[in-house]
């Protein structure tokens, strides 16, 4: 699942995973759990999060690979990969397990709606101009990922109520699998 912060990919990822009976592996959840555990890797992740930086590609990939090792029948990935380097590493990791990503869903939400959603969280750094800057940086990397994944992309209009978006997600996946 590829989508800007506030696009609903976490919510929809969890719903899709439940629908399919698969685990939902979210990079943010993994990072927070690792940081809370206080391991050396967790302390390194916490330092990046405290500074407002993304986790380095190798560190993010490492914690996702650990989670994927226990997933034998499939999975839904939420928020990973974030960069082409992570995507290449993921492909290499999956190849060692004779697996591949079936589809990549790109969540599209109007920028004004994202700004409204994120600003409503009440965080100090969630001011409209800061959010716009973060979104521009996010999409620069995301567009490279979209180009990398090419024909495996399913575009999803992710504006609207959770149930409506979920219905569009399932329909988009059905259509992609059928074609």
C-alpha cells in the first residue's frame, strides 16, 4: 500500500488483511514496537523518529524482513517500501522465498483533504505549510516507486467514507486480478 500520510492506507490495509485472512505488516507499527522494546535497533529507530527523519532503508528493510519471515501464506504491507532501494531489497528478499508482490495499491486523496485530515490531529508540526512540504517530499519518492512497480499498480480513489473506500479497494483488486 502506497499513500501519503493521512490517505487511509493503514485503515484499509487492516481491513483488507482481515478480509483476506492475512497479516497486515505496517512499517510504522513495527518501528514503534521496536522502539518501545528498547533494543539497540529500537533506540536507533527512536532517534530517527525523534528527529523527524525516515528510517534508513537498511534499517526499515531489516525490521520488515523479520516480520515477513513468519508470514508463509501472504501478507498486506502498509507503508513499506517507501523508496526504490527498499523495493529492490524487498523483491530480492521475496525471491529467496520464491515469492513476489502481486499488486501495489496507490491511495489517491486530494491534497486539501489530506491537509485537513492531518491538521485535525492537533500535532504541533501539522500546520498546512509544513504538511504541504512533507507531502511534496513524500510524492517525489512515491512517484519513483509507482514507476518501479509499473504494471502491478492499482490506483484507488481514497476520498470518502471508510466503507466506500474499502468497497472501491476490493473492486479494484478484483478487476486487477481478473485482467
